C-alpha cells in the first residue's frame, strides 16, 4: 500500500459508483480517511464497506448536495469523525458544487491548506451536438476551477480540474442502452476516436485525482488535466 495521502481526510461527493467510487478506493489505498458522500444509501454503504474489507478507512455519509443543510451536516460529520478536512473531490452535481466548496473551504483553511479537485469533462472545452446544457455546466466547472485557484492560492489550497473522456461507467452503459446498443457497441464506436484506441477506466481517472491531491502536485493549481486518451488533443 502506498501512503502518499496518509493522514489526509477526504470527502468525495458521488462516491458510491463509477469514477467517484474508484476515487474513494484509490484515496483509501493511498492512506487517506475517506468520506463517501452519496445520495444512494445502498451504493454509498457498499463503497465504504468494500474499502473497510480492504483495510482502508472510510465512512458513508448520506448526502444530498442540492440541500444546503445536508452539505453542512456532511462537513460537520466529517470533522467530528476524523478531526478535520484536507481534500475535496467534487464528483457530483455540476450545478451545486459551489455550495459544497463554500462550506468546505473554511475547514481546509483551518487545516492549513489542502486540495480540491473538480470533475469536469472533455465536454468542458468541446462543442457537441444536442448537449448545450451539459457542456455549459461542465465549461462552468472549468472556469470556476481557475477562479477558485486564484482566490485560494494564498491560503495554500490548490484547486484543479479533471476532465475525463469516454470512461467505462454505469452512466456510459446506460446511455448506450437508451440508444438500443450494448457496451460492445460503445467500444467499437468510441475507441477509434482517441489516440489510444480504447475506452478508459474509472481507476485511471482515480489515479490522476490521487496525483492532484498528493504532494507530488504541490506546485499544480488552476490546471485542467484531460484523462481522455488524447481525444481532446485532436
């Protein structure tokens, strides 16, 4: 087990499945105490229990990030359980992560600094048909990341954005089903669109999140890291 995040306390919103779950598992494996903030109680508990079985330290907190009181309870329970907060990964809710940040930042300041990772998308920078609302919100996350990095840099709080491309998640599988297609169809259609010729995994995104939250990225802030097999570089 690596210990690059040893002694850190992390909140991961939307930590019950997909990229969020992979980030929770990776952070715990790297030594962090992880709060799985999730609306779906079954998924949230499952993630925390899996981490525990693998000798990691995790706690599920039922969280509705659309509800300000729920966010306050999330932060309070995190601090009560683990004594502070060092890392925040905003993986859920493009419209409301501003409120999560506003509530978490005072605790990061108390800890002497920390790191925030916002999950954007290749859609943060690309124009895509029939996706105006989604792309606009993901683009807003990218701009918000840069502004937060400027505002919080002197507080020793780094803020960066991860922008995944096509990743094998439940959301991608469900999207293909809605089109009457299978995951095999997704692999056949989407893999040729990037330089590496394949769909990525949640674990590959999680590895990049762990890097951005570690001391290895101590001079990285306001950055956008594209985890997309080269798709956006074309």
